[in-house]
C-alpha cells in the first residue's frame, strides 16, 4: 500500500502556517508515504520564492506543483536548478525553465507527478493543449503510479481530461479554484478524480484574498489589487490517495480542517 497526500493551493503566510500546523498529524494519522502540494500562491499569493520553497520542503512536502502564477516570483526563472522537487505545467512553452513531470521513488515504486495547466477560462501564458502534451507523457511512461495535477478553472475541462485518461493514469486532481469540490471518486476504468482539492488559506476570506478588495473589483469595477487575507482561522484542504499492491487507487479521502 502507498498513501499519497495531495494538498491544495497554498496561499500566502496563512496557507504555509496551515501546512506547518496540520501536516505532521495528517501524515501520522493516514500513514502518508509521499506529499504533493500546489505552491503557486505560497509567496504573497503570487508565485513561490526560494525562501518559501525551502520552508515548504522543511515541513515534509516531497513535490511542489505550480500553475498560472509560476512567473510571479522572478527568482524562480533564474534559479530553477535550486527548486529540485518543483515541477511547473508541462504544457508551458519549451523555453520556460523547469520540467513538467518527474518520477520519484516511493518505497519500491516509481511514482510520477505531472503538472498541467488548462486552456479554458484561465490566463493565457503560451500554454499548449494539455491533452496532447499529457498523452505524449503517458504513452512513454513506465511508472507504477502516475498522478496529474491539472491546474484549471473549468470543471468540465478537468472532468474531460480525467475521463480521457481514465485507466491510463492513476489519478487526476484539480487545483486553481481554491474551492474544494464534493466529487472525489474512482472513474469507471480505475482513475481517481477530484475536480478541485481546494486551498490552504485564511478561512474567512474570498479564495484566500481580503474580501473588501474582491468586492470592490467585482461589485464596483474598481481596479483594486488583491491582497492575501491574514486574520482569523486558517483552512487546510487536501485529499488522501491510497494505492493497493497492484498500484490501483482504492480510495480518495478529502480533508477539510479549520483551525487557529
């Protein structure tokens, strides 16, 4: 058996604190062997600087995935070699630093993590078709377990990619919306799927951001910059993926914790 914890988008200081506070207990409670987390919002809500990368790794995160805010911290573009266990969307342009898929050894198994970014209703950053890029990775893959972080806005696009690769990858877990969905399931051909795992952020916020700024922009059209909400309780969102001895996923258990 292999148990993998997939943590939702870590947003700013409250998100990092939620990971620090909750991860040790979750790892012990569920006998976690490997931890994946989306870190694209970990530094002030946009990007991941090297200091915060090291912080997250020190908490026990084994692989960090990214998304549309990959370019938010300039230093990542010039020091990618230092971000050893970080992957960025595989369907970014080839000249973008970094890699989009990586194999890790977990117990005696080869576990692959692939990061993709969607194309529907999301910022265009030169990304290509995620179905085509993922298919190229899948057809060449010889790993025992393959988990995809699909960083996308549209639930339909996430569901379509999961069904397209049903039986060909172990799990497709969605990120980006910061809202945990109630649809974790095993698809007909055996692939685990969840539209969005959610986020680690301030609980009384709007997607991890200060409510006032979001209201001013959406209700009144004011070009106000979003800032990370920092007060009050934090939420910790994740999902536990359990794989049997035949490398088949046998359960998905969403986690939603709110604490000070």
